[in-house]
């Protein structure tokens, strides 16, 4: 019994140290990749906005940008591994609440992915008024996540 307990405790120790190694992630690299990810969706979003501001928006271009955002959207949660928040000491606009309120953050990410997909589908139909509406809805999901989970000073 005593031996088994020691063995179990030893196994637990190994597990703990393995987890410790897994969390010793390179936070600077994660944050850099995360910024690249957001620029990867920010650029096409800005391009759609510019296109929609023209008197004759190039719908074919908007379709490409919307498809890129839709494809990237499901990758958003993976940009926020545990240990890549402000406690890492790396300069980041990610608030600790991302990890403190995981259900809320997941909902914000899901709303964004749903809106990105809806925009992608809508652009395929080519109706500019409908595209404007779907793009507005997408922008609302960026804003609501930023309002709750991103530091103001990191714009
Ligand atoms: C579920 C939450 C969430 C959604 C949805 C979201 N963002 Fe963000 N975004 C963040 C967080 C958190 C950061 C801060 C990341 C950091 O600094 O590490 C950020 C940062 C950014 C940045 C700055 C990157 C940098 O280099 O500092 C841009 C640009 C950006 N987001 C654009 C967008 C756009 C455009 C959308 C919608 C099409 C969007 N985001 C949707 C959470 C979100």
C-alpha cells in the first residue's frame, strides 16, 4: 500500500512536470503569430470596407476577401493558448479575461466565425446591399470581442 502510494505520487509528479513543460510555451512567438493572424483577417476586412465604399464595388474581389476571413475564423481560439496572456510579460493586448471567462470568449469567437461564414455565403449571391448588411454584422462581432477582451491601448 505504502509503496503503491509512492508509485502513484511519482506518476503524478511526472504528469505535473510534463504539463509544466507543455505550458512553458514561447509566449513571444505565440503573440507574434497571433498578431499576424489578426492582421490576416484585418487586411481583407479593410479591403472589403474600401470596396463597399466605391460606387461600383468589385464583388469578385469581395468574395475572395470574405472567403479568406471565413477560412481563418475557426483558427481564432487556437491563437490563445494558456500562458500567452498578460501574465507572460510579453506585450499583448489580450486581456486575462480571455482565460478567466472561457465560455464568454468562446461565444465571442463562435459569433465571429458564424458571421464570417454568413458573409462568405452572402457574397456568393452578389447582392451588394445584402453584402453590406452581412459585413456590418461581421464588424459587430469584431467590436464586441475587442470591447470585452482586448486592451484599449493596443490598437
Ligand atoms: C473572439 C475575440 C476576437 C474577435 C472576434 C476578433 N478579435 Fe481582433 N483581437 C482580439 C484580441 C484579444 C486581440 C489582441 C491580441 C494581442 O495583442 O495579443 C485582437 C487584436 C486585433 C488586431 C491587432 C493585432 C496587433 O498586431 O496588435 C487587429 C488588427 C484585429 N484584432 C482585427 C480584428 C478584426 C478585423 C476582426 C473581425 C473581422 C477581429 N479582430 C475579431 C480578439 C478578437
